[in-house]
């Protein structure tokens, strides 16, 4: 979609939605819900007793503005914002790598 045609109020770039707090990078796992992407964010947690690290991941529901076309497998940047719905408190700000 053309960026000049974006009239969404919840768009952080073209609308009035303010982002604050955490920024994460992750892979889009699902885009089945309307205007929503499920983003898998990997992280590493230290286990002090064994002095080792373990891989963990979080699934975060993020709002997708209409000016961004997000597909499953894309690497995206998400930013924290106010609560947009019961499960969404993040918004997709950039597409870092697009899956062909």
C-alpha cells in the first residue's frame, strides 16, 4: 500500500500512536488474525547455578498498520505502546527482512 494513503490513527509513523518502552526484533509466525501478527522473540536466560545459558522465546501479538505488508517468515521490529486490545500492546514499526 502507498504510504501517503495511510490514514490509520494507530500507525506509529503516519498516525498519532506513541511508542515507548521496549523494542524487539523477531520473526512473524502467524498473520491469520486481522491487523495482527504473532511475533516470536528469542532470548537467552542465564542459569547461575550451572553457569550456562538457555534459549527461550516469547510470542508477542503485535498490531500491523495498513501501510506495512507483513507476511509469515518476515523479520520485523516491534515497539511497545499503549494497550490496543486485550492481547496487543505492541506495534510493528519496521520490516527488517522480507521473506520472498
